[in-house]
């Protein structure tokens, strides 16, 4: 059993939150100036949740997502991912867990221009040592899920922004991660393509995916089951979006959409 498999098994207790933060702080030091990016963050995300993180620019949204995705470490507080403390993990262990258990969707897509759609989705799977047939099965399944299997031989430059983001979503879900972390996934898209990507995320959530999304747009925050609002690095409010989501899933258009 590999380190990652052991880590996953140790956290599979059923009762533990998928993500739990207690008193998390993040302080950046530059030229002897302290910038408190996050202060006293208490957060719980259960399996199957769809959480949006909202707030104005500079409030700490992307910093929080970086901590959740093990791209950075908190200055203080506790963080448990799938019941496991992450503070004691080495850099190599964090990289392995990111690869196997966390799916990232970025505003800028982050596709590799010299690789085809198929190769972009396949690349993270190659680091797992999966056989070619298993990689192929996962890649094709993910591309079919986002309706991009007909573009597998195309390059990113041959795709629209909306199509590139669909490929980025396929890359994130191909590894069957514990959680999807989306950082402004509609930020580089027009309203039509933004709605299409959000509908795709909503569909993945209905299929059981756990999603945490950063957004500054209240229209898209509404797709989540609940929203936390950050201001000056603190969670200042939390609200549930269940009623609006239920109306949308039954075919009703929401005001202002």
C-alpha cells in the first residue's frame, strides 16, 4: 500500500468532515511588514457539499483556496483533509495527495499548448503509474462527461474559452478526486460560456462531487448549496442557497439571470 493509499484509508472514518479548519491564519511577511491574509478561519466541508467562497478582491479567497489545495501552508491553526492532519506532511507527500485526491480548476485554464486535449487530460494520470489502458479509460470517460470527446486530437489554441475550461474540468475529474477546487472558473468566459461551465459543475455535484469554488459573482455563487463571505481575511457571514438551487434544478429561471 502506498503512502497516499494509507493516508486515504486512515481518513475514511465516515463521520469525519471532508475538510475541517479550526482557527486557521495566514500571515505574509514582506520587508518586515505583516499582512494578515486570513484570520481565525473555521470551516467544515462535508462529502457531497458544494461550497462557494465569495467576497471582494483582496479579501483572502484565493489564499484560502491555496491552503485548501495544499499549495501553501497556514501560519497557524489546524487543517484536516479527509480526517487527516496535513501540517506534518512533507513537500513530496503534499504533491502526491494533490495529484491523487484534489482536482484543480483554474480561471486561466492552465492547459499545455503543445499537448492535445487527450494528452492534457492524461498528463496528471501518468504520474500515478497507471497503465495505458486505464489512463485511456479515465481520459475518455472524463471527456465524454464534459462533452468534449469529439475534440480529443485538437490543441488548446483550436478551442474556444468555454471548450478549454471544459477540458480543464475533465482533467480535474479524471483522477476521481476527493474534492474539486475551482478558482474563479468563469472569470475568463463570457456570460453564455460561464453559465455552461456552472451548469457542468452543478451536474457534477448532482452526481456526487464535492466542490469548493471561489467566485466574486453572486450569480454563480448561487449555484452552490451554501456560500461563505470573506472580508479582510475573515468569514463574516454564511448562507444557504438551497431554495434557489432547487428552483433552478426544476427548470425555473431566477430573477436577474
